[in-house]
């Protein structure tokens, strides 16, 4: 897992790298978030689009939901139940990242002050 401090020394400041560092998500999870921004989908649909196993997609979706970067809604099926996942808006994702950055900088400020 990358840490927020990685951003300071990194030459890569792409938004997916920044998201991974600030939130501690994996590369696959950030890729999945951006795929969801383009088009919501069920785990099966996303598995086909991203070419990863359904179980890997399902775990990544659970993590994105836990971080507040995605949400799910029920989808009607002939039998059984299914969920479609969608990404939160870019603005909401920015708020989540800014909150994580503030928490990190506050902790750094506190450590410096206490030294």
C-alpha cells in the first residue's frame, strides 16, 4: 500500500496515483473507479470490461464502497437479485481525497509541533 508521503517525492502526480497514495487503495481499485465513472455495471459486466476475475472485481467494489468512492443499487432480474455499481461524482471523490490529505497534513503538523 502506498502512503500519502509518497506523493511528496514522486514524479508521478497523476490523479490515479494521488488517489492510491491518499486513500491507500490499490491500482486495480483506482482503475475500477475510473471504469465506473465511464459506465456503471454489475460485477459480471465489470469483470468482462476490465478483464479481471469476478471475485477480484467484487472485492474491489466492496473496498470502493467502503471508501465512499462507489455505491450500489439493486437491479431487477428474472430470478435472483443483482446490484449495479456506480462511481460517486468526481467532485465527491475530490472531497474524499481532500479530507484524507487534510488529515495527513494535520498529523504531520502535530508531529512537528510535538517535536
